[in-house]
C-alpha cells in the first residue's frame, strides 16, 4: 500500500507538535516542520524516489535521520518515533492541536494547568470561564477559542485541495486501467477548483459489463466500504476522505457531469430556466416530455437552455448565468499564461535553495522571469535581511543575470509592514530594487480600523509594489485578520500598485470574492508561488485555480505581462 507525501508530512508535523508540547529542543522541532514543508512541495511522490534508490538527503531539509524515517514509513506505513510520542501524550490532547489558533504552547498550558484532554473539556472550561486565568489567554482569547471551536465543527471534515490532488489523480489513473472503462472524471467541488474539498465525486462510463465496482472497492487506499451497488459505491480512504463513484450511461454523461459538478445554486438556476422552456433537466439528461433532447455532453445541456459552455470554476450561482446570456463570460486565465513569478525565497532567509537553483527551477517550469523576495530584518524567525545583506544580494543577482540564460532575475524584498504602517527597511535601500512586496506578519488582532489604516499607510510609501497574502489567512489554521478589503483595493487602484494571489496551498489569498472585486476595480493581481524551495513552483497551479474562480482573465494578472511591459509597471510603483 503506497504512502503519500502528505501522510509522511502529516506524521512529521504531528511529531513536531508533540515534541513542542514536551519542550524538546526547538531546532529538533523545526527540523520536522521543515521536512514536512519540503515533502508537501515535492513535484513527485516520495515513494518513487525511494523505489529508485534516490539519495533523500539531497532534498531540502532532509538529513540522514529524517531520510531513515521516510524510508521506514514508505516501507511499513508507520513511524516508531511517533508511536512512542503517542504513548506519552493522551490522544485527546492531540485533538486540541487541530483547533485553529491553539498551537503547541497553548495546548501544553491547557493540559498541564487545567488537565484539559479533549475538545469537549476545553469547551466546558471556556464556558465556565476557567481558561482566561492562564498566562497568555484572557477573556478575548477565551471568546476566540469558543468561536473557533464552533466554526471548526463545520470545517473539520474538509481537506485542503492540494492534499487531495495526489489521491484524486492516483485514483483516476487506477480506474482508467480497468477493462471496459471509458471516461473517468472528477466532479463536485474538486472540479470547481474549491480551495478545500469535503469529498470526491467520480463519474465513470463503460462499454458493456465491467468489474468497475469490484476494482473500486478493492483499491488499496480504501479503509472502509460504506456501500456498493451495481452503479454506485461509496468508500472511505485511509486519510478519511469519502469517495463516491457513479457509473452512468454514455448518453447521460454530460447531464450527470453537470449535475454532480454543481454548485447547487448554479444547478437550480439552470433547471429553473429549463422549466421556463418546458424542459426537465436532471442527472439523466434534458427532456421535453419523455423525449431526451440533450445530455450526452455538458455543452448540449447548456445549449438546450440557450447558454454557451460555462467553465466549472464559474458555476457558483454568482452571476455566471447572466454573464453567459449577455456574452460577458471571462476568458479565464491559464497556467500557460504566466510569464513569471514575483515572490519566492532563498536560503538567505527561510528558503531551502540558493538564488541560482531557484532561477533554474523557475526556468524549468516555463517561467521567463523570477523575483527574489526574501524576508526583511523584522522577521527574525526567518533570519530576515538587513540593509547590508540586501545590498549584497542585489549585487549577486546582477552577477547571475550576466551568467544565466533563458530567465531574468528581478531584485525584490518581502518587507514587513510594521504596526504603524512604516516599512521595515529605509526608502533609500528599497529604491535600489525592482519591486517591493509589503506583508503583514504580526499583530493580526488589531481592530478593523487600525489594521486597515496600517496597510493603507504602507501602500502609500514611496516604494511599494505589491501587497502579499492580503488577508493573512491560513486555511483551517488562522482566520483572516479583520480588514476593510474594499478600501485596500480602492487604495491599490489609486496608488497604482497591485495585490497578490498567494498560491501557497494553505493561503490561496486573495480569495475568489476579492479577486473578482479587484478585477472589477481595475486592480491587477499577481499570482505568485511564494516558493521556499525549487519544487514549489508547482503551487502556481493552485493559484490559477483560485484566480479562475475569481473570474480573472490573462489581462487581469500582472505576471502574464512580458518582461519589458512588466518592468514599466513595476517602475511606476517605485517613486
């Protein structure tokens, strides 16, 4: 049974959490977290590298000890080190770590000071007012914990899209190898490109009788079979993900694909239009009375109600029907449209590769330019650059541009936006750069007014090009900070600067709503990887998926511009 990258990464994260609760050496904790991040960013399954006898220590953040643990887990599916830690810490305490905002330090305090060993006990303690007395908590933190617990109940069964992709792709490949199977397509929220996925819906067509159902439930990733019939089966995979498989007739495939792709709101609108035309639309086809008039393809379903084909990412019930009738559907941006990436990190701060290595990797991913944007000095945990180190990096980039072919390096920085709205490095240094990315990395709990004014002041500085991960959210871990994003977008338009769509799977920030708002206001968005390692340029696809949900076209995306035009846009932000 294969072990996926995400499973090993999750195990390493779990070890890091438990070690931190035990107050282990911080460097040891950090090593596991860095290894987990490295595994998630790999462009191929680690099992393939192990099978080919590759030296795992060549991977970023992987030493001999961690390489041995990866080997152990790929061979056995288990980690002795993790099992030993499980014996020391009650299982319920580990559940507390899944609550966004409760890191290992707070969980340790709750466990050791109040004896809290489960989420239920935590909720009871909060409601009784017992948590506020602990150092580092207080009434506001208590309130936040309760809010998060309640919200977590609604999201705990959803998975990050990036974590689901390897499972989905592997399962599709597996089913396509079944004799007699013709079409195998993922539907549901996965096909619509949602940032999180609750379950997977797979549609299959076949030629004649096949062993599709038996092969599906016999897949080696299946943990539990919930149901199995002749045309439908439901299973739970080892990672907890539910998968529904439906075998549909070829003549109904398009109708079924439209129906099971959703969204519910979109489908209701299409069915209502059909009713107005005397049609019945369901997963079996489009009918006028008993006569089937469409349904073999999705395009035929849309055509039956007078609509052009609507891409899955737009099917959200948010104006796509009206836009389609008015011939204003966007021509959505594609991965091939990206000319470069304006946000990445190197070993100078918290990255895992040098500038040259990152440049070569970007070139291999089809990019023509790459901005080197390491952190600034205020972010000490990332060993941020001060003025002197940044100036030395500028010189290094100039030298590499003379040597490298096929890609141009741009000089940048991800500079901290401080609490008063000032930037972390002086203007005279920032002015030496091609672009300046501003980012909020602390004080997320400022009031809406203060957080908004902080960012607005930063955007009005002489050197400010791009606002990174504008809401600060980490999916399933940290809510967006309270900020008036509409004012931020208005300021970006007035200032002539840009907003980032950060493609890191846990960020995907801007969200689809504000992507569309930026588009409507004429503010260009830059889809960036925020890559800390060579393999992380793969993240750009997740950003593209999010951009498409936000109605973005090629012309709305800054880094689709050719380098010459891009440079002109960047210079306009550096007063």
